[in-house]
C-alpha cells in the first residue's frame, strides 16, 4: 500500500507526538485485511462460510449413501429408474458447492475492497439451504414415484 492511494494520507509528525506513535498506528491499521473495527464482520463471515462448507460435505455424504441404498433394489422390472435419485442428489450437492464457491469469491472481494461481507455469507448460506431442500424434494419425488408405480402395478 502506498501513501498516495490512502485517503487523507499519513499523519505528520507533530510536537504532541514526538515518538511517532500515531503514524505507526496508522500504518499498521492501513495495511491489514482484518482491521480491528471489522473483526466481528470477518469472524461471522468465516463462521457462515464454514457452516456452509460443513453442510455441503454432510449433504454429499448423506446423498451418496441415499443414492446407493435407493438404487440397490431399483431395476427396470420394478419400474423405477435411478435418474431421479441421482438428479436430486446432484442438485443438492452441486448447487450447494457452486453457491459456496461464489460466496467465498464475493466475500474475499468485499474484504479486499474493505466492505462488510457477513451479509454475502448469510445470503449464500440461505441459498445453499434452499438448493439442498430443492434437491431433497426431487429425490423424495423420485422415491415416491418409484413406490407409487410399483404399488399400482402390484395391485393391478
């Protein structure tokens, strides 16, 4: 960081501050991505991003296990196809991953511009929950569709 691109410039030495403590404080505060006034913003952003990442990993593990267990008995004779199961899991995990990466990029961009970023992470977290729910609905629809068609064919 240079002196020319900082608004107001550095404090000049004055008789009231012969040691230059004001200038040293100004230099330290102007060269960090984590200024003291924005520490709560950075902590909340990092926590929201971490919760989103953990939620995505848990969704991936649960999705893989659910697809394996749902498609184990799924075959053409039973009248089901694994596409809905795989599609629902892909929507949930893939969507949450893409939203998480976009949220991280936008949050870091806000940090570089010295703007608040907690709201970016909060919106990303909520969107990830929405996408995971949407994927779960698609998965459940495939599971209900498979059991409904097999019960109809069994009763007929």
